[in-house]
C-alpha cells in the first residue's frame, strides 16, 4: 500500500491524504483533491511536490490549473526540496507499524486515518510551531486574526 499526503507547511497539518495499491497519478490526485476540498485555497497558491511522474501527469497538472495553483517541483535528484513530506511519511510509517498487525487494505486505511486525524493533526507537537500541534497552531492563529 502506498500513502500520499498533502501538508500545509505553515501549520504542518495533513490537509489531504490517499492510499492505494499503486503509484499511478490517481493516488496523488486523490490526496490533492481532498486537500483542495478541505482548504479551498485562494488563487495564486504555490503547491510544491517532488518530480515523480504522478505529479507531472496531465491529470494532476489539470487539477492544479483548474484551481489556478502554481506548481513548484523539486530539482532533479534533490530529495531535500521535499524533505517535510519525506520526513512525515517516514515518521508515519514508523508510528503506524509500531506494535501493529495490519491484515489487509481496510486495516491500513483505518490505521492511517486514525494516525493522521486522531494523532498527527491534533496531538503531535512540532518545534517549528512552538511545540503546538497543528490544530492548536491553527486555532491560535485564527484567534489572532
């Protein structure tokens, strides 16, 4: 099973995610569509991704273009440009697989949902956010506006 996530780098919140048994464009397109539905970004958003063929596909680029989102991609062979996402996926896999026995795709999807929505977005603290969780950081920033 392959996860795809969309992170809001300001708050470190996972705003979209998908899971599939393939690495075709539909995987990242589903995650992006979920993010766009949950956030409804204003025009001019810059969206960064790696240079994977999924993110360069017509389907994916059309979705970005439809919502007037500018696409930014990592330089060739430079994984550091997408370090936040790579780090998050590594941590997610470590935490999800710790003491877990995942039997099938349904188990993986259920555990992924629980890990992201019940832990990462609401309880996991980030030093870059002043040791607040993404939900706490966003709530604090809303109250300041």
